[in-house]
């Protein structure tokens, strides 16, 4: 399709479309006019066919107000754009500012608010699979998930595909939304067709120019990259999308690129260039000290010392009022440079980041799995750790605690999250795996962390209290992420947590660390059927799994959505290409042998469950054995009290403690029962 002007629509055709859509939705003309922002008289004239060439902006607002798929599809494909669409202009998507789809100077219709939000989410993560759980979280962040959410997602995807196909020209590269397992991926041929990809390409070229010691070329590339930004990324998008970890990361890269450009321009005395590039960003980054330090340098270099001092005073007030802190070294030194009338070159040097020479810059994490399946918790924790948590405004270091059943993938998820957010912590990532949480083990970890922070081994004290104090002094003020896997309890991890703003901690354990002050807890849920089948396909082969989809779903169900169990099942299939999935499902169906089947090499579901069972105190182990011996598979507190031969309150406390250890599933609602998860029940029965 070559596109066209709204004038190409016949007035009567438009009138029929609008009137029919409004009638189908049972909306009065007055209500539609108010909701769409169109004048009532104008709407009446459009429906009577008396408006010559209705403006596509008006038609779009009507379509969006009605959320009417037929009208959107017909108006979107026919009217298509604000202005004449050049026949040879390629489709370009833009998210560095307000979301838009353009061909030449003409802006295309991109659908309802939720459809635009979904398009923005896909564009934000172009060439990556966006799982359905993440789509649900972003589109229905208010928590009111409609019963038809699956069909609605399908409808929005279909509309996006219709728009992309209608405006993709032969020979200009394909832009399409592809189904990938349980999610969707936006594929774009050519970085120039999506501004955020073009921004990434230009900044990468700038980094290469910097490595080649070519500052002039680097500055030109950075200037070209920053010109792509028309405002905050996805301006006007819903909060959940605007706070997306990928959006936060791109915004950070924008600031970093602008700061580097400012340093290059200040060194050459190009003060107006600095003001032009940093000014628009500063309006949104009102507390960024490095950015304002460079603005002070540029204003002073331009002879505008009074404005520079006014700017410092304004930032000083905001820092004290909004964050309760004083300006840092960068901003103070820039102020003193203005007061002392230092040379512009000296002021430019002052604006350089004041990192510590001995700060760690490496990331030490275990190897991540190559077949990781995306999940909602990944997105949520990334958002929290990168500054979107409820405590960020108070200057507290965010602490995220992951907990969940045995084999649910807490360690793998922790590594994936830490790797994804590591760029937000330029001073490094510190990783430890605890096993017992004894003072000796904590002391060993503190010594390792202190050495990584640049403290000489000879200067490390022997006492735990003194060592913890030295570590806190070393980590204070640094942007460090502390990752602790298999955290055994609050007392063991408290000395390891970074204090003050800048740092963060990511903890994973079998139980929620409910006594940890200021921590945000995230339960790592079992896989859905789609996620389990997706992991199975990645390990055993997609064609093989798709050929036996029903059997694959049966295997997933028998594995109870536990990623470790699904992984083992996939590895057994991969090692036995002559097996059908139905054969494995039949073997797993035998409850007496299921745990014996879920073994591959040194991976064993039974061994993990045994480790969790043996880690319980004797009272809880006795309770597990007693409940497993019962003929019942689910328990009310009263029923458990009869089995455990104790009072009702004591029985309920024991059940809740087993829930904390993820050995029982809690009641789904009032009057419901506690129940063993299937694999836990089989293991408990063996005991």
C-alpha cells in the first residue's frame, strides 16, 4: 500500500463508519464528543457527511474514544496519516520522545492508548522477546485484568501488524511482529527505521572513535545521536512503561552521552553547544549533579557567572528539600570554580566524574544459563533495583529479596537480573553464595568484598564487628550491587548490605527474609504451562516439542511448573532422541517413580528437596512426616491439629512456617486449605 491523504475518503463513507461504530458501542453523540475532545457540532456534521475531507487527527480521536477495532482498522488503513504520505518514504518508528510512526513528514495512526503502549513496549525491546506476563503488567498496571485479556492482546498485536504491513514498502526492509513461544518480538531491518536502534549505533561508533583517539569524530557522532531525542523516552506513556528497566537504561545512556559530549565541548571552549545539549535534559534530570556541574562550567565560560550561581542555588535547594542531602563534590567544586573565576579549562576538569581510583569496576557473577525463559519477576526486580523502588526517594539503598520453592530458579534469575542491571552500578558487582550463615562464613565474605573494594589484605581486622565497619566505610557512596545467593537468614546478610544512596542489594533464599528492615520481597513463582513448554522446547528441540504439544503440556504439569524439573525432563529427552514426549509423560505419571525419573547427571529434584527438608528444625520435620502420612492431601488448621495432635493455633503456626519454607501452598482464599505441592508431597511421603 502506498498510503494516501484523508481527502481520499468519501465523506459518506466516513459518516457511515463513524455513525455505525458509535451505535455499536451504545454511545451518544454528546458523550463521544466529550470523550474524544471533538466539538459536538463537528461530530454531528461528520456523521451527516457534510465535512469535506475530515482531519485524520479527529478521526483518530473518535476511534480511540470508542476503542472500536473495525473503525480503527478501516480509518487507520484508509486515512492512515496526518498529511500526505510520500509513496517512496519508508516507515520509521520513534520512541525517543513521544511514540510515533511516520512516513516522510506524515504521521501514521497507531491505534488506541493500549495498542500504542504495546507498540512502545515492543519497540523499547526491539529484537528481544517480550513475554506475555510483561505485556500484562504494562497494559494493566492498575491490576484490573479483564477476563478477555488474552483476546485483547491478540487484537492489539493484529492491529499493530496491520499498520506495519500497510506501510512497509518493498525493498525498504521488513518490520514485523513475530510470535516467539509465549511472547512477541519486534523485528526491524535497518537501525535507521527505529530511532532507539539508531541511537545505539551512533553511540557505539562514538565509543570506537574514542578508543581510536579521535575526539572530533566522537563529538560529531554524539551530537548526531543526541539530536534523535525529542523529549523523554516514550513521553506521555503509562508510568509502568516509562519506568521500564530498558527505558531507564536508555535514559541513562542519553545522560552519559551528553556528559561526554559536554566534556569534549568544554575542552574546546564550545560553551553554547554544552548549554544547548544539556539544557533540555536538565529540565527532567533536576537532581543530577554531574550534569548541573557541567552547566555551571558552560555558563561561567560564557561570562554568565550570576546565572551559574543562581543555578547552583536552585539545585542546592532541591537536593536539600527533596532528598535531604547536601550537594556532592562535583557540584561544590564547580561552584568554587565559578566563585574563584577559574579558567574554563580548569572548570571543565572539575566537572569530570570524581570516582575513586580504587573502585572495583568488574562484575563477578556465575555463568548464566543460555536458555533462560523470561518471567514477570525479572522485570519487576530490575525496575526496583534501578531506582524505581518506594525507598529510592529517601536515599536508602534498595534491597530486593527473592524467595520461592526449591528448584524454582532463584539462582538463575538472580544472575540474570544482576547482569541486566550491572551497567547501573559502575563501581562493580560483588557476589557471594552463603551456605550456613555462620559468623566465620560471613567474616570470609566480608574479607573478600573488602579486598574487591581495594582494601589491602594487611589492613583487614580479624574481628567481625571491626571488619563489617571497615567494609561499610569502603562501600559508602559507591554505586555497587551486592548479590547474595542462598541467604540463610537476616543476621547473616545484614553486615553485607551497602548503606546510603547509590548502592543496592539483591538477595535470594528459600524463605522470605521478613525481618530485614526496608527490604522489598519478591516471590519467584512456578512456571506457567507456556513457560514450561518454552523451556522444554529450548532444551529438547522446538520441532520435537511442537509435534507433541499435548504430551509436552502433560510433562510440564507433572513437573508442577518447577523449572529444575522441566530442565531435567528436557535434558533427558535431548539425551534420548528416540524417546517420544508421550513416553516420558507416561514414565512421570507413575508417582512412585516420578522423583527417580527427574534426575539428569548431578541434577536431582529429590536431592534438592532433601536438602530443604534436612534444613528444617526437628519440629517442622516431624510435622512434614505426620502430614505426609495422613490420607488427606490438603488441610485446614483444624484438620492439621488432629493429625499433629496439637491445638488449632499451634497447628496453624506450623502450617504457616511450612508455607514460609515453600513446602506447603497457602490457602487460595478464605475457607480454603493448605496443600503440599505435588513434588514436595511425593518427597514427604518418602520420608
